[in-house]
C-alpha cells in the first residue's frame, strides 16, 4: 500500500518555465490537498479538492492551478514559475480531518 | 496555530525525560485539533487528535491537552526517545477542509 506518492521529488526550474507536480493516492480518499512549506513556517494550503472533478482555492492559490480529473490523482501546475515559488510542496489526502501526506517535492526556481 | 516566525521554537530534552510541546491557537471556532510529527525529509505524520468537547486524550506515550479558555494546546511525550526527534506541528480545523498549521516546534532528544 503506497499511500500518497508525489512525483518528482526534486526539480529545478528557470524563472518563467512551467511544470506539473503529480500526486497519486491509493486509499480511495475523496479529499486531496496541496500545501507548500517554507522555512520557519507551517504548511500553507494552496488548493484542495473535495472529489473528482472539483477544486477550490486555499490560503495561497495565486500562481498555481490544479486539476482532479481522476479521484486518485491531484495535479498542481505552475504556468510561469517565479523565485517566490521556491519551496517544498506536499500533497495530502484524507477521508476525514486526518490527512495522509506524501514525501514532498523540493522545487527551486532560479 | 502557533505564532509564525522566522525561527522555529526549539525544545531540547534528555532521553527518557518527558517532553511538553505547546501551541496557542487563534480561532475560538476551531473544533478539531491535530498534532503532526515531521521527520527530516519526510511529510508530516498524524500523531493524535482531539475534539473541542474534550480536554484530554491519550495515545501510546503521547497525551494531548486542550484548554479552550486560553486557546492552548499541548502535546506531552512520555519517556522521550531519540526517534522522537522531529518537528511537531499543531493544526486546527474549524470544520470543512481547511486545516491551519502552526509554525512547528523542533524537538531535539539528547542521548
């Protein structure tokens, strides 16, 4: 049972480039989330989804887009990366308030 | 959650001692609280939770205390072990799907 899997684990982007982070969960959870974690701060919610085909904005949605075409996958896109988006990104899924997290994606924008 | 700052609060304890990690939350409407543990290079992992209609909940070696009067949450770890070294986050939820995380406390366990 893999739980929550994020790909890639590391990525370096140049300013203005685009990329997609993939999150996959095999627990049949309805709810999925994307967070970012910056030094000295807790996790901040970017976007979330309450089910297949639905998405909603979190605390810090600007500069990101998401899609949930399949229940098990939640994609986070950066259309034009900026240095301020350098961070560690975590995906999570849940069936109630307890969330299960992936291992994280460390993204550096230069 | 905890007040956000540039530096993580740090707690250093001797192996075998008890640890107490504190958290002040901000929203009096929060009705569900969770403690997560994050080891280096890994995602946060659920430890224990508590609902607002309780003031204490115990797990294996961990106890969470909730004081709604002063909006304070604490995590107690009994007989702290080196494997407990990590960053601990408290999180609050007001219902729905938005969970607000605190900045975290780094726990060092000295052998």
